[in-house]
C-alpha cells in the first residue's frame, strides 16, 4: 500500500521587525508577500538626504589690562642702627596712612623690610608694593607721594598686567563672537535663497591666536625706554582672534497656515 505524499506546507505569516512596518501594508490577498518587496531596499533610498550650508566665521576682541602694580622704595643708611630704622619707619608710616586715607584695602598693599650692615654703617630698606584696579586713583596717589616725600623715596613706574581669569574670558569671548558671526552669515544666506536655517550639525574652532599690544607699539617701545601711562596700557592690551567652521541644516521655507 503506497502512502500518499503530504502536500507541501505554505507560509501565510511572516514576522518582520517593527522598524520595517512598511512591508506589512504590501501583503497580497493570498497571504504572500508581493514580489516587489522581496527585493532588498537600498539604504540610500530609505534615507532622506540632508541639505546643509557650510560657513566660517571670524572674530577679534581685545581687553585692556585690569591690574597695575607700583613699588615704593624707602631706604636709609646711618652709622647708628636706631637712626636708620627710625628714618625708614617714619616715612613708611606716612605712606601706609596715606594709602588708607585714599581708600586702598589692606590686601592690596604688601610691605617688606630689609636690614643689613654696609661697611661701618647700617642700611635699612623697605618696599611697599601696591596693586591697583583703578588707574586714575593710581596716578593720583603716585603723584601725591612724589610731591610729599623727598628724593630718598623712589616711586616706580606702573607695571600693567592681566589676571588669569580675564585672559581666559577673552579667549571664550572671541570664540563665541566668531560663532555668532557664522550663524548670522548662514541666516542671511538661507534668507537670500528662500530657505529656513536649521540646527547646527557641526561646530569646529579651526584657529585661535592671541598677542599683546600692537606691532607699532612694540617697535616704539624698543626705541624709547620711557612710555606714557596710556602707551603702557595700550602695549599691555591683549588681543584674541578665533576662526570657526559650522555646518547648519537647511530646511524648506515653512508655509503659513491660514486661519479658518
């Protein structure tokens, strides 16, 4: 007795990933997938091409020094050590009191003393180091001390400098301004061609540079050993430059909806 051959089984249901739900809408009436969906779909066809605009932006910012330091030197050489100390301490007290009357804080004034023998005499020296944040007040105090004290008291020329925090803020400011300039450029380009600027896809700082003073100022400082206060401030001014490259997404012009 011959056995009848069982009919071949047919698959009527196919499990597909949820990401490929579009295939569920193309099932034939008999439960079979349409032949067109048996062909692999290229990823390039499935993805939407992103339109982009590439722009660069530059910026240059500068900052004047925010601190100045002046040293006041008081010295005396006497045969008696008590006389040397008395001479220096008397003028030192006058200097510190004058600074307090001008509103300078104690943390901005540093006093150091040095006492030693020089041959058959005693030499005492005191240095008052003053840090200023207001340059106008600095000039008034220095002029006052030169006028009231004798030639044995030496008031140094101010040395201008930047605090570390101000320099770092300047670097960040240069980068941010460059990014803003690039964004404005991309915005204007999109408006010109009737498109809408989208989100940034890439922001890259390509170049940074910083320098102190101007070239003309540096050359003049080498020729002349004495500079005015304004020239010193200008030569101590720090400049920072930044160049950035940004890629933005470009969207189509949004249509305005009419109110019903």
